[in-house]
């Protein structure tokens, strides 16, 4: 079974998306911060799709990095995740629309950007299914 890993500190919102993805036949896992997410990616054989947020607490992993008080933690997290899981699909799923995220929207490199305000629960499920030709 394919796994979708969610990394977002807004657990209540993400839980509804994760529930829908699980109902569509995927296993899901939700983590709330970069440190447990990086540890999970180092030790787990799963994570076919990684859905992460831009605004996250820096944690120990990014304590010495300018994350704009957590507003851009996801930018730094992406590159570390990519090192650990180059074969995974990546979806930046964010509410932050005040900057360009073009560097993360590269379908040829399995990396996409979608905004929480524009994508419904059903839309996310359809998007993820489409990554595997299941749409």
C-alpha cells in the first residue's frame, strides 16, 4: 500500500485531508514538525508522497537557519527530505501565498505546489491518485 506522509503542525485541518486520503486506499502518517519528520524519513521504508507545509516550527534541525520565525521552515525542510527520499513525490501544501514557490513546482522532478485555500479534500485525493495514474 502506498503511503502519504503529512508534515504540518495544523493537525486538525490536516487530519481531515489525511482521513480522505486513507479512505481512498493509501496509508497515511501525520507528523507535526521537521525533527520527527526527518527521523521518520531516515528510518521508514515508506513515504511515496510527502505533503508538507511551509510554515513549521524550526526545531533542532533548523535552529541555526533563518526560517523567518518559522514562516519558511518548509523551504529548508524540502532539501533535506529530498536528500533522504529522492524518489518520493513532494507536495508543498501551504496557506502562505505571499511569496513565489516556483522552485518547488517542478512536475518533471515530482515536486508540486498547491494552496490549502484552493484545494478541497476531494481535490487532494484526486491529485494524489493522479500521481500514480489512478485518477
